[in-house]
């Protein structure tokens, strides 16, 4: 029975907006507990050094200082996929910015003042800053004991006695034969610097060590259960002894996906006899100490025939993981299986290396390696098209995955995957691809158009799951308990819409408990990978259906009919065709009482869950398997204008098309897209870490790390959402959270070629780089 | 220590503060007005924006002692009698709120704008919030919200004029 | 806030000078540079002397041929006051390019020059307007041409016991002014290079000043110029500028880039002042 949807698909306003516009929303930054102490940190000034001595006597003697903790007191190893990290550097520092000493004091100012008195002496060691250099035999080994580290066997493959934390392979078909036979070959290299998520709320955690090795944490995190799990593994404490609260979170973008300050906050609380300790990263620490998005050097080789068909593609990805690679190895893996773009490539050879260097370490970042990879792939596609004398749209269309094709991991492409061709066509049309841009007003300005495809599947373990509980209130309202985190993307509002739709009650009667609490909120893996609306949505649907089953069962007894005969509509249960006999949920939500006083049923509590279905591990040699629950495809087209005298670039029009399957909430979806596009613009034009030759981080503040402001947005943006349904998605929806930023740099890079005839291969495309290349070309001619 | 008297959201607060305490620390730690946020501590991100005698300033770069005898308005004073202001409601309606961390600063900057210019152009709106960094929304919805608030306020004024109120 | 300073609010210039003369004391005006430096451990004064309540320091006088700005005048006032905008539009432009709106409600023009960053955005405009800095100290007052005020990177000619009370710029009505700034992004940013120019049609003289290309903001030697031949003037101006500057590479830009941008800004500034076709 196809009923028109009441709530799903509507631009419902988010209910948390009121808390946020009034300042009532409490983030971890804002929380305090009685007796709480504050922490400050001493960071390493060296990229690679042995810690020779730590003299903290003056600090310890300062009034108000409660504890001074160093790495030697903390024999714990952190990491899930790769246990390579300490809470504080133990005897070796591996990046400039690594935390070496922590001070706990009555006030933050006292803790900071104490830090300034601490004298750490170092013996500098050799270092390696470039990941390709790090792969050479002569390179300094960032982790000489790599071969002794625990890691997830069968999934990750560190190479002992090297700086290679992981090597992922894709071997599909026979690349060597195919490339030799290709009519035209093209090869090129590309570079991405590390960047930072820049959540407006920096990392913050409050920890309280409780008696009997229990703990309670309040933390700005995307993943309360992953925090709990990793803390359990690290400290050897049962999961149930660890309670994690996540209040409002001021942005995450992947940077708060794994462990951040939690282990440190816990050991500090333990060091002060269990008083709560709050650790808040300064903005400089957020940049310099906390993890980044890995840098990437990629090399792409393509072979194609004159009819435009790609016959072979080879890519080598060298990821700059920084000093620790627990999350980085995942990105190296995911990027490999996505690493050829949304194209049908029968012969594909990919090597993805995750390499240690002496720089701040990488972690998940919106896009999970895909922006970095597609910077290479989508730029390569344009250049290959040119080598063939083909239009870039025609060339891509010739090769985009279509039903009947297989991906590079051997996954069959079906109509349920969505329609990448349609995405390409609509953005090309929106930008008037066939026509050259209008002439700019000034002679020194030039315009160009470019486009790029995007694709991504959730990068997650094959056992990823989500669960939800719905309990009904006395008044028939529903409370959703779930521990995915809404840190701005709006998923909680979407889940309320889904629950209201399924339960057949007004949206105003559906609530979602904002704070996640692992004591009460049921398990969710992590709020990453653009999977929360999909998996959470499915879990909520199942939970709602469970509630309705309970309601129907009790209503059936009350009305003396079979449960199959009961329908639920408008917040009431009644036998089909007899709405006059309706029993409203309020009379069923805590059980039903007959006229004579007999009561049946009881509190209605529905539960639902969703586990990734049908996923397989990737073959370690060939990378073949099924890693993707669903793929989301999209495209961008962009028109730019460049001032050839200054290198300044203006975005005139930026069009984005994403095949969302089903837009669960157009207003929130639009917000995600615009936000992602602008964040992508930051990566494209301005953002990148700058290090000196000693590996010292030079721009750990907004003065010299520039993110887009309101003045930097494109003159015009367009968002087009396609709805080719995703089988298995809630109402046919796919995830779209990461996708809007993934191919922004590539689209702009392609437009720059159109405007200037110059191939840019290194991000960011800042004005200085653009001007330098323009001048080089002028000098050469 | 310095004795100061500051009017905060219409209430006069008396306190004794160290010279080194910033206005931001005073508001958050002393008065428990945690709606104003710290995003960078160096006046670059605008998350700490409050109104000082009606003008937007970054409170992380002001000392509490400098606020002696002055009036400060924070986000907590924006809603009156439990009713969201036109600005706040517009932010809700226009989808201008995602993680919410930049939101109080944005609203204060917008309030400051309306106080000096009841009919700002798009360019003036952008200029007013250019000092407020946001990582989630991409700014479009925020500009739309301020535009919406402007139009609603001006419509109300026009109506008031017509009704003779 | 980090640091261990004390604070005093003064009512007169004399009071301020007395405190400054005690040593390790510094003026607190807008605080937008000072407090950041204290927070980052770059400065650790013993005492901050808040001069914002000194009546005489908030003057903003626009007269026929000169404009005087007192020490506590915030940058936004230079943008909001119509008479200032009309008298010295380049100053309003330069002020508007400094930091954010919020910052400009606190930061002062005098603070900008006392901070003496080579990239100070107000400096090139003030230099081409032949600004004079009024200084008071424990031993009396003096006036110094701005070009002699900047002595090095973040170094001025002020003695420890002195403060700047005002700055006077000379701008006969016939003077045209212009300001250009190259940034890395449209949002608030420090200058990669900045340029200011003034054209005196009577004296037929082009005065140009350049920032962020030398240890201090640089006033170039005047260039004879005529509206009838803007191209010549631009060529001369570029040559003069390139001879005078010594840009360095820093995290914001390379020396090469500064050398590439400077001629563009100079040409555009000359065009602003003399008309098209440069």
C-alpha cells in the first residue's frame, strides 16, 4: 500500500536548533563537575628525538598543581588496527607536537604556568618527512619495533623493519598485458598536503576514574562505543566498567571518530585519585598535536583505446600517515578499493602504501581518502581525454560504470547502485558544458569550465552495526535511544521523521534523547562513513515496527480480534475498517487496562538493529571482494575566473549532483551539501600544513591556516539531488554526508586547465601556485 | 584583583577579577554563561563574539577589567521572556544551524549588524559575519537566515507604522 | 589568559607616562595584537596601562588639509565616519582590510602603527600622507614623521616611557589616494603585499608606499607623474619599488611571489590615481 509520505522527504526544521540558537546547548567545552581539575600539556619541539630527561620539580612544587604525568608512567598501547601509539611519548617523540608531559592543576592557568617551568631535554634523532623517502631502505625508521606491534591480522599488513604500516593491493585482470596493448597511454603524479578538520569545537574530554577500575567520560566524540571499546582494549577493563557520555558536539568531520584525549584524561584522573580532569585542546594543539588528514602522493597510469575505452589503470598511492597509523591503515585500504574512480576498468593494478613519517599523524577525515585519490584520478581522466582528443564528458561517459559492469573489486554494478551517468549529464547541462564561458570584463582575466565525478561507499568493517531503542511515553509519544552522534549533520531529525512515519504519530510526538550515554543508548559503531542515516534509519524502522507489533498484539486482545487485523494510524490502533473502535497509543503504551481493572501488555519498548550485510574481506593479494554496502555517486561542474596577474581565482558557479536514492530531508541534505562543498573548497584552494625542514609545524593557527569565510563562497552554487532508490536503504536512501567535498579540488583543477592551459597537480591551488605557473609559462614562451 | 561592575544581559554584575582574566573567561567561568564559545583564543574565529555597548567584539581579546562600567550582551540575552528573537527564529527556519558551535557568535554579529543598519544588503551581511568562521554550513544558509530576519523585522516595522504603533 | 601582568586605567597622558617610565609597562589600547602576543608568550609586560579613558586621546578631527586621529580611535570609526571616508578614502579602505569587523571595534589605528608589523595595512597610506606621529613621554612631547617612526621589524622609535597620542596626516583636498592589498584569501588576512599611493596634481607628484616587502613599511621617493602619461609613471613606479624592497620568504608567501605581486599592485594603484591604460 503506497501511502504518500507525511514526514520523510519533508524539509522539517531540526529541533536541536533551539538549544543552539539560545546558547543552551552544552558541549563538552561547557561542562564541569564538582572538584574538577584542569590539564595542560607540554608538546615536543622536535620531529624525532629521544627524551633524555624531564625535570618537573618546579612544576610539582607550584601551588595548585596536583599531578605531573609523563609517558614512562603509562605502559599502555593505543590502537585497534595497529597498536603503535602511546598516551604520552614514552622515550621517543615521533612528531613535533607530540604530547610529552601533562600537568593537572586546580586551574587551567596554573597548569599552563606549570608547563612553562618544565624542562625536557632531547637527543635529536634522524627524521624522515617525505613518505616516498620514508619507503627507501636508507630512511630513518619511525617505528623500529613495528614487527612487534599487535595489529588486525588478515586485514592489515605492516612490513617489518620498514616504515610501511600497510600495503593494500588491487589486482584485477592483467594490467601489464592490457597496458602494452593500449592505443594510448598516459601517466602523471599528484600531491595532497595534510590538512586539518577544523571543527569549531576543539577536542575536549572530561574523565573521572572511579573505584574498582571503572571510569566515566564526557567527551566531544563521534563514536561513544568506539571510545569505550578502545579504552577497554587499552586498559584491559571490561566494557561495562566504562561509561561514555557524548553531549552536543561542535563538529567532527572524522577527527573525532577515534580516540582523542580520552586515554590521557583518564590516566590523569587516575593520577589525582579519581577527581574529574578536563582536557581541552587549544586551537594550536588541535592543529599541531591532534590528528590530521593524511597527505598523499599518487601516480596514475592509464591505457585506453582510440574509441575511448579505458583498458588498463594503475595507481600507486603513498599515504603520509605521520607518526602513528591506527586509523591511517584503514584509509589506505578504503582508498585502494575506490582508487580507480567510478569507472569500469577490467585491468586494474593498485598499490596503496600507508607510510610512517615524523609528522602529526593522520586519521579519518570526511571523504576518507577519496578527495585525495580523486584529485589524481579525476585530473587524470581529463588529461587522458585530451590525449585521445575526446571531450572529457564523452570520455567519462564511455567508461562510467553501468549495469552489467564490475567494479575493481569485482562487485557487479546494478541499477540499485544509482546513476553516475545521470549525475554527469545534469551538471554538464547546468554549467552549459558545450559552450565556452562568457568573456570576462578585464583583459587579464580568463574563465574556464571543469567537471569531475565522485563516488564513495561507507568504509567500514564487514561487521559494522547499529541499534536503536524506541520507548513509548504515557502520552503515546516516542523516545528514540541511539548512539550514533548528531554533530551537526541533522541525522537525529531524520530519524525522528522516520520514526514518526513508521509509528504513524505526529512528528512533535517523537523525541530523541540528545546525549549519548553508553549506559542507556544502544550500540552504534561510529558516526562516520556516511552510514548513520542508512543504518540508523533501518534500525529505527525495525524498532518502530517492533513497537507496532507490541501495540497490535495488545490491541488485538483488547478488541478481541487477531493481531493481523489491527492497523495503526494517527497514533491509534484499530481493526481495519473500524476506526470507531480505535484505541489511542496512550492507552497501550504502558499496557492496557480493561474496564474491570485487568491489565495486559506493559511498557512498549521496541528495538531494532542493522548489521552490514553481505560484505566480505578483500583478498590480500588481489583486493577482490565486496567491501561496499552501497555506493553513492555524484558529479561537480564548475566555472571559474582567474586573474592572470595575481593568480586569484573566483568560483563563478559550482554545480553539484548527487544520487541520494531518497532525500530524507531536503533542507538538511542541502545543508550537508553546501557545507561539504565549501569544506572541499578549503582543501582545493587554501588549506595545507606547512612544515620547515626540521619537521616543525609552521601554521597551527587561523592566522596562517586559512579556511573559507563567508566572503569566500562561490558566486553561485547549485545543488541537484537525484533519487534513484537504493535497495536496502531506509525509504531508498543512501549516505551523502562525505560526498559533497570529494571532487571539488579535481573539478577546479580541470577548470584551471580549461582557463589557463596549465596542468596543476599539487594542492592547494593557492594564488601563489597559480601565479607561479602562469609566469613560468609566460617566461617559457 | 580589580572590582568591576558590568551590566550583562541587563543585569548588573559585581565581581572581583584578576587583571589577566579575559571577558570570555569571566562570562563562561565566572557567570556560567557558556553560550559564548572559545574557538581559537586569538580573535580569528568569532566564536566568542559578544556585544559591548551594542558593538560586536571578540571577547577572548578583551580583559574583564576593560568591561567595567560597560554593558555586555551575550546569546543568553537574545531570547526575551522565553520567546526566540526574530533572528533566532530565522536561524531555525532557514536551516542555518548545524553543529551550532559558531551559532551564538553569528547571532551576536547579526544583532550588532541590525543595531547599526536595519536594512543591510547581502554584501553588508557577509561583511558583518566574515569574522565568524563556520565549518559546517558553508555560510549560505546563515546569510539566508539573516536576510529572512531582516525582511521579517522590516515587515513588522512597516506593519507597525501602518497600524500607527 | 596566560601571563602575569597587572592592569591600571589612567585618566591623563601624564599618568600614563609615569607608569610607562617605571619600566616593563606597555599601553593597552585595543589589545588585539598585545593580548595575542602575551598569550603566545612573545611578550610578558609587568603592567598594562589602559589609556582608553584619557579624554584627549579619542579625537578624530577632519580639517580642511589634515586629519588627526587620536590613540584610542578604533578602526571601525575610520570607516563609519563619512567625513573621514571622503577626506582620506584610502585610509578607510586600509582600515577596512584589517582583521574582522569585531576586531576593528577594538583595534586602533595607532595600535596598528605601534605594533609596527612590516605588513601593517595602515602604514603605507599614512606614509604617503606624510603623517606625523605625536608622542608624549616622561620628559616631554615630540613629533616625528612616520617614516622615521618605524625602525625595524616590529620596532619603533618610541622610548620605554613614551606613548603615541595621535597621528596627523596631511591631505590637501586636491590629493587623490588609493590603497591595494594582496591577500591569500578574501576573508580576513594579513597582507602578502600592500601598496598605498597619493597623487598631487598640483605638484604632479606620485607618492607610493609599500608594505610587507621590507623590515618596515617603505615610503618610496616621489615620482614625477602626469595624468596624460600614466604608463610612464607606472613604469617608473615599478622600477623604484623593485629597487627599494627586500622581500623575504615566510609562511605567507615566498619572496618571489612578493616580487611578482608588487608590480601588479603598483600598476593598479597608479591606475587608480591617474586613470586607465597602465
